[in-house]
C-alpha cells in the first residue's frame, strides 16, 4: 500500500480552474503546497475524496458513454519527494486530465512508478486494465472518469476493463497515447486505505476509443 507522500489534487494540472468557471463553480489554487488545497479532491497518495453512499434514485454524474475529442488536455509529473528515504522505493507519478464536456466530466489517467503494471518502472507500451489496475488502492495505471468535477469535488468512476496504449511519457516531454474499450463503474474511495469500492447504483460509463496528448509540466 502506498505511503502518504504528496497530495495530488484534481487541480494539480490546472484544468479544473477553467472547468469550474465553465460550470459556475469557484476556482482555487493549483497544487503548489498552499493550505487552500485542503478543500480539493485529492488523489493517490492521500486519498481521493470519499463520496460516500449514493441514493439509488440519484442521477448518475457520468454519461453512459463518451466519444469525440478531449479538450483542455494537460499533464503533470511529480518526482519522488526528497525526504522519502532510501527504503521508500520509487514514487514518481504522472497525471493526465482532459475534459469531455463543460459539466465537467474528466478523463483522468494517473501513473505510479512501482505499482501495478509499472512495478518495474514506467515505460511506453500497451497495458490491459486487469487485476491491480481495477482498484484505486493498488493500481499503477489508474484510469477514471471524474463526473461533475469542480474545484471542490468530483465523483469517481473507476475503470473495470479496456486497455491503454502509452506512446510517449517523459518528465520533460509529452504524456500521450490512446485508450480502447474502456469501461467504468461508479465507486467510493476510502481516504485511509485508498481502496475503491463499487457503489452498485447502476451508474456505469464507457469510452470506445480516445486519444490523449499533453506536454508534461513538473510539479
């Protein structure tokens, strides 16, 4: 299980500042170490905001399917913190986000060196989303839809299948690739264990194919 090393918020790429403005939400600072981040949805190393039980009658926050090109694409790289210690292991991470609409629903791809399919390091290639990649607590290649994302919240849908092909990934280059036959289900994510659990409310989503590419910004 990951140790708590660095908060990665949905604002870390700066995308949601624009997305929130489109949907009337308030903006906040990007991942820069400020106290204002405490209200943001956080990602892997400190846990995403747990949405808790959802009323079965509630409307799904993600569309049943998505198609077309992403907009507002952005990517970031976060190196292993200097104080992680010699025995901490690799903790470098990448994050890509792109918007499907102005709600905003985001395609979120997070990569964690040393976990899941990247146990032996992050490399370009085609990766099937199976096994460890299907749970947020264990994935090295974490693929999500963030429904109705704003500056303060997002509703996570975790991948249940499909594949991701990474054609380029570098701290000083681009984070680019494609996704094929991606399927998602609505989950809650425990802030302490990072484990994702299906909500079983009938809210599912899919992406038949998608291309993504953005210049990587180091955090």
